[in-house]
C-alpha cells in the first residue's frame, strides 16, 4: 500500500505567552497600556482636529465619542486575557501615538498575530513605527519561541497590505466573507513570517535601522524592502 505524504516531524516545546512588559528600541518604546494616562493622547492622535479619523475605517472598533469613551475601551483591553495591547511611544520622551497588539495567541502551536495596529499622524512613515513592528516580531520569535507570526487585514485595506509586504510578511491569500465588521462584509488578507524566514528578515530590519542607513536629515539611504531583499538573497 502506498504511503501517503506527511509533513516533517516536529519536536516541539510550546512557545511562551507574551507578558505585559515593555520592549524598548532606539527610536520607540512599545509598552503596556495605561488607560488613565494614555486615553487622552491616543484620542488626540486618532480623532480630529489633530488626529486622523480614517484610522478607524478598517478596524472593528472606533471612532470614539470622547476621551472617556476611549478610556473605557482601553481599560477592557488592558485586562484582556486573550490578547496583549501595547502603546507605541516614540523616544526619547514622545507622547503615545499608536497602538499594536498580540492576538490569536496560541503557544501550544507556536502561532501568534500582530494586529489592531494604528499609527497616529506623528508616527506614520517614521523610523519609530518600523522599529515597533521589528521589536514585536523579534520578541515573538527570538524570546518567546513562536514558529509563525501572522498579519491579517481587510482585503480592501491597501495601506495595511503594503505595510505587511514591506515588513517582510508573505501574502498567503484572501479568506472570502471571513467576517462582518461594522455591518459590512470583510474579506481578510492573510500574511505570515515563519521562524525559518525570520533570521534573514531580522537582518534586513537591523540593516535598515542602523544609524549609517540615514543621512544627516534622517532620510533613508536604502529602503526596508531593499534591505530585507538583500538579506534574503544572502541567506538563500
């Protein structure tokens, strides 16, 4: 009888569960939520007059009616057992300008997702924003021991899809009619990085984040896509 194909055998120790602990880089601190202190600056960063209301277009929550309304959500998020929220705070002493979270955390299978990401206007297209994603990915792979890091977004969210590919995630397809969000259909685009891909992607991030990659006016000399692409070619 012909044997049917099987996946590679895996000797597996479950990954660690992420804790509410800060991750600090050269440009940004990724730290646990403090609902009382963070609600006002996060509201300002994500609502008019100073913030961009379009942040909430593809997210399952928001926009919020007031600082207190947002604070109540942050209080619930800070206590959630199935996800870990973080505030993104540029260094050296910037105000909180964004949010990211670990979600769909499955240590026994080594799968974790970075999601619920939004960057306020002062954080978009900055070195701090890119470093925040790097810190979360590095923590998941190098410190917690995950096999797979996921990124999911509304398939219509072109900015998020572009960001995922820039950060080294591989597009895996679209789950059609995956969810109903705010009364509308959501097809979900799936992306991932696996642990065997991560070392080259990590090298690309680190080459891009290196001080010598920026000129005297903080302009990049090489793009992150170029840095990750070169690291991948070197590893192949």
